C-alpha cells in the first residue's frame, strides 16, 4: 500500500484509486460516492447499525468456528461496539439511493470495520493484510443475506417504538373520551348537520382506529422475524457452513433481544420482498387514520370566529407574519404532512418490491430507505402530535350547544312520537322562524314539555334505542 500526499492507494478489480488517508472507508465506498451522488441522503442510520450488528454476530460466530485468528475477530467485535456507541458515524457516506441491491452499503460497513480493526491491531488504514473487509469482516456473508436481515432487525426496533407512540396517542384520546362524555354536539355526515353525538364519542372513535393500528403493527413484527442470514448470494447457502448459520441466528437473537428465526428456505427471503410491502401497507393504513384525524381536528377547531370553533387546539406558535394574533393548527398539519409522506413511501416500497427479478431484488435500498423513513417519521409525528396537541385539546361546550340547538337535527328524535311528516314540519318551521326544535314543539303542544325534555336527554339521543322509549323499543 503506497501513499501519496493526503491519500493512500487502494486497488479493486477495476483499477486503483486514491482514498483519503483520513477515511476509514475504502475504494469500494469511494466508487459508490462517485456513482450514486443522487439524493443527498445517507443510508438510514438504523440500517447501518443493524448491519454492524450482523458483522459483530459474524465475528463472534467465526470466533466459535476458529475461521481465522481470534485477535481479528476480537478487533472486529470491538470496532462494532465502538460504532454502536456512536463512533465513526461520519464514515458511512453512501447515498441512500444506489444500484447494486445494497452492495455499496455493505462494502462501506465492511471497509470501515476492517480499517478500524486494523488500527486496533497496530496497523495503518488500508493495510488489509491485517484485517480484510471481505476475507474477515464479510466472511461467509453476501450483501444479499446481510442487507435484508439487517433491514428486518432495524424495522422491528422501529416498529416497537411506533407501537409505543400509538399506545400513548390512544391513551390521550381515551382520556378526552372520558372527559367529554357528557358534552352533546352535532354529528356531521358529508359535512352537513347529522344526528347528535357526544364529543367523547368522537374521541372514542379516533381511539379505536389508533388501537387497531397499534394491534396491526404489533402483529407485523411476526412477519419480520424470519431472517435469511446464511443464505449468502442467492439463498442456497454456498460458502456458509451450516454451523455458522445456526450460530448467527442464536447470536443475533442475543444481540438484538428479538425473537428472530432462521428461514427454512433462505432463497425466499433473498428474492421476495412482500413482507416489507405488507409492513409498509400497515403503515399506510395507520397514516390514513392519522390523516383523517388531523383533518377532523383542523375542521372542528376552525375559526375561531368564522369556523366551527367546537375545539380549541393548544397554541404552539404564532401563525402569521402579517396577521397579528393568528394561530394555526400546525401540529395537526404536521401530522397530516407526515401521513402523506408515509402514503407516498408505500408506493415506492410497492413498486420496488415488485421490481425484483429472478434470485434478487436490486431495489432493496429503496425499500429500506422508504420503509425506515416511514417508521421513524410516524413515530416522531405521533409522539409530538400526542404531547403538543391532543393532550391539550379543549372542547368548547357552549359552542357545541349553540350549533346543535340552531340545527334541525333534533327533529329525528321525535319521529317515533309524532311521525316523520310532523317532525319534518317542525324542522322546517324552526329554520324559517329562527327557533330551536325544542321551542317549536313546546309551542305546538304536540307533546308535553316533560316528554320533549325526556326525548332530548343526551343519554337518550346518543345511545341505541328510541329516544323517550328506551333501548328495547
């Protein structure tokens, strides 16, 4: 290995390049930097850390198998520990959108780990006679089993965080459900006045949607636990001893704390990406619910003078550079924005998953980038939305009562007592005279005052059954 100025020379099958002496990465990474300068985004750090976990497990497996000198395996393990502790973060420099099914990312990791291990053993970076990126760090591996295995590990960790965030959101919504259980308000269908509901019931419906998402995401982890490590390039396991594969599964279980399982047909996990599509689809379902919730809250909080104004969202920042005092529903907008991005990411995952060919999917880096982005994005968005919006929501009970009394929806509660036609007449008269249904019915004498009040009892109006007659009639 020769050096020239601030560079060292490294060689691969295509020739020789000058690599910065300060770099822990090598020639394979340098070529990737030249080839894939497209998105400006680096490979997701969770993917990198998961791949480093695979490298650590491999070194420990080879320590058991005595595949190469134990001091090399120990140096690799020590390097992996340093990276997990935050070291060498600036050395993982490959663009997230790359050709090659993730080979550039795998080589970036191999080279960084190898060069640091070289240093730990007293050598200088680039001297791969001490520790070799392929012969040692990548021993018995291929990008095609390392990358998808790492993606599953990274996704499981993020899924658990997202599930916890959804649990907190569900809890916050349920608190509002209980707090506003007695506040009667207008229901709305197609944005038009509809049968009354309680504000608590509205929050309860949101909570049930989030609860379903939380359960779906919890179950999705099962799909990700089967790993194809040991399958090497095409899933047949060539160049990976059977003992190594079993050791790898056990070690990855220990290192991650996840219930990982060895695939009984690694070729499947090497070429078929439908599991990631399924998980992404569940994230999209969650995003759809969150988008709907965020839109509802923005609408219900609109105004305060010119809109519905039934809710007051916490004011978190000034809303205009020209309109003093204006406060916008920015947390709900943020959640909606994140949800839209997740839905867009799902399209990318879907297209990339279906574009694999024969024994490999070359677009796995796009799947990883979009899937991990969705997981991180939803977790952060849901957490901030819960703490900075939902927990501080106040229902404006007076405004809810005002809008409800001004509407004609109460007429539906009297159909079983005075018939549809008379109820419709009462509703029309109320609108024409600017009165409430209650006033019109009391003035008409069609029903005794006590009966009118009994029928308009909130518990009668928002529960199964006929108002004023009971649940079984």
